[in-house]
């Protein structure tokens, strides 16, 4: 048994402010960016919120997330745009067009009064690959309804988005099964 107490025993709470919607970003080269956002979606659904996801890039994949959200009916909308990873599509103009369509849907969801949480899954990659302009997205985020929460995922989040966001988490890759030749697996990776 330890001989001394090392647990924190004092903590000052910040002065309470009025609730407002948060902009949250998960970025970095490690796994778990989308998974964490979907965990937040599950938590939000548990609180009775309406949730919407716009998924960029991964459009061709039939993901477990997309299949699972069907169980929530009208409380959870899922919209996929894109035709897969860029090394699969090899068509920059089409990738840009699909990202634009996804962004148009995302902007409408950010403006609406129905959804409390909107997840823009893999949108950061669209900035990294020059499919979308981060300035346009930031402009829309700044105009969102006061209690609207928006979660943006994907590697390569631009500095301007990181500065504006209320919560930023960088996932760091320490070890990955792909490095051992193991490809993505249903139920774990998608």
C-alpha cells in the first residue's frame, strides 16, 4: 500500500458562464479522431439532442458508424460525401466537387435550429488537400446559433481553425497495426 497520498485534493472551479455551443477539433496522425467524435454523438443522443454527421472523403466505405446511426431514427442524420481516399479516386476535380457538396450540406446543418451537434468528419483533410477553404468554414462557424456544437475531425487541421476552436485534441500515433501490414478491419477501423 502506498505510504503517502498523491491524489489531487484541491481544485478551483472557473467562474461559471452562460452555456454556449463549442467548436471542437480532433486532429493529428493517430487513430481515434472520428471515434471520439462519435462517442460525443452518443453522449449527445443520450441527452436527447438531435445529431447530424457530414462525412467527407470516406464516402464509398460502408462504415459501422453509418450502419449504427440508423437505430436512432430521426434523432441522428448521416450524410456521406466523397468516393474514398485520394489515392483511390485520383480525380482532384471530382474530389473538390464532392467536398463542396458536403460543405453545402454541412453549412445548412450548422445554420439549422434542429441539430444541437454537427460532426464534420474528415473535413480537416479537405483543407489539407485544398478541396475546401478554411476561411469559408470559419466564417460559417462564427455565425452559428449560440447553442450549436460543431466537431471537426481529420488530420491536418489548419492553424486558423485551431486558434478559433474551444477544444483541440491532437491524436499522436505511437504504434499502428498498419505498420505491421495489417489493413483496416471492420468494427475496429470502420
